[in-house]
C-alpha cells in the first residue's frame, strides 16, 4: 500500500495536470491545507512520522563543530592614572582620552571599567569607559594646566608666547611635533597646556579649542590688558601676618585663580586645597575631611555643590562659608576670619 506521502504527491500531480483558471482558487486552498499538514508532520515522533510518510528514519545530523571559546571579558575595576593629556587604566594599560577625563572629571585613583568597541579599520582600538567609583581625590603628583594659549609659528616650529587675551607666556615654549600630529593644531589654534609642577619645562598640549567656541571668542575680545599711562609709585607692603599656623582651607570654585589663592593663603601661614565645584558628594566629603575650614565661591560653582558642601561641613564639624566675592585678598582674609573666629555658615552677598 502506498504511503500517505506518495498519495499526496500523486494527487498534487493530477491537480496540476488539470489546472485551469476556474480551478485556481480551489487548488490554492488545497495547497495551503497540504502545506499545513506537512508542517504538522515535523512535530510527530520519529516512529510515527516514518509510518505516515513511508520513509526511512532520518539520519542524525552531523555534530556541530565546537564553538570557539568566548572572548575574554574586559577587566573591571581598573585604576585610573592621570597624565598630562588623558590618562591610563592600570594594570590593563588602556589609554583614556582627554575627552573622557574632562567629561567625568577623572583623577588618579578613580575606578573605571572598559569595553572594546567594534573596530572596522586598521587603526588603534577604541573603548567605552564606565566610571565605577571615585578615589581619594588627591593627585600624587601636582598637575598644572594653563588655558587658552595661542599657537604661533616661528620658523618651522610651533610655539606659545602669549595667551589669546594678550597676556605673555614667559618664557616662550616650543610645542612638541608629536602633539601637533596627534591633535591637528596649527598656527592660530588656541590650546590648553599642561605640565607637572616639579617639571615646568616639559609642557604638553592637553586640549585644542574650537575657534568659534564662546570661551575663545571672549578671550580674543578681551584683548591685552590696558597699560596705565603713567606708572604709579610702588608701595612696599608688609607681608600679612602668618596667623593660620598650618591650618588647611578648602576653596571651592574659580579655577583660573587657584594658584593665586594658594599663595595668598600660604602667606598667611595656611595650606590651601581646591575643588572645582563640579565634584560629586563623595569627593567633596573626602576633601572636607582633610581641612579645617572651607570657603565656597558661590558665583563659580553649582548650587548643588554649594548646598552639598554646607550640609557635609555640618556633618563633619568643618566650618563652611559661602561668599560672593572672588578677590585674592578677600578670599585669603575670609580664610583667616573663618579659622580664627569659627564663624557660623551664612550667605554672604558682599562683593
């Protein structure tokens, strides 16, 4: 007796031999029913399927080749080390671009994860970075950065002699050809320069600004500082009394005057620490835990940082003062007042 499969095949052949325009709709319906039946047979147990179709049992499919071992997952919890430009994850030795450092305000000791991105060219690999945790907020080696310097051409070398607003850079510095090749700056570019405090001669380009950006336009618009018509007599000033006696003061905000604030506080016998005002609560709390008092330059930091510093200072027992002035002498005098009188935290709108 022929199998059901052979009977179906014979029936289909006869229907196709007698196919006509009038029978097309009926044949289409029959084909759909037969197709559904064929799909249904795939779900039958093998013995029953063989009996229905009258075929030999299906041979077992060849074993699939072993899958290659999965790619090694990226190392997590890598420690970030700051460099003059960008940084590196250790011990993976993965370079972290300056754009990522600036976006996350990274410092040495922060913990990051990385993951390799698909690479469709023969260039160096690219990575996606995720900030896992903040470190102590303390750099083991002091890094200095000067912003908005103007690149000029002297012979075949690119040099910096002045800032975009006309202030001189003294002594002039010759920029590394490797930096020019990597960052594509040229004569007329505006850059940020970085160097280590203990090696100020080794200056590297950390960032190249777009010439149409607001900060560059403002720097060029400011122009060189006006020169006085007549030089006033120089008044000899006595150095301020060193009353702070080694006390540590945290100043939050106004990065351009960071070094000047530090010198003024040092003249008064103290030690200054600085925060940008954009740090997270953990880093701000760590900074407050190392000092005896804190000054918040509220015109130079976010409202969140100002409020957080105030609350954290109360929790840690550190006097905090929010001030509206940002003059160098005023900040140093406020530091003396806050340390010597332990003023309560209030908003100061003077200046």
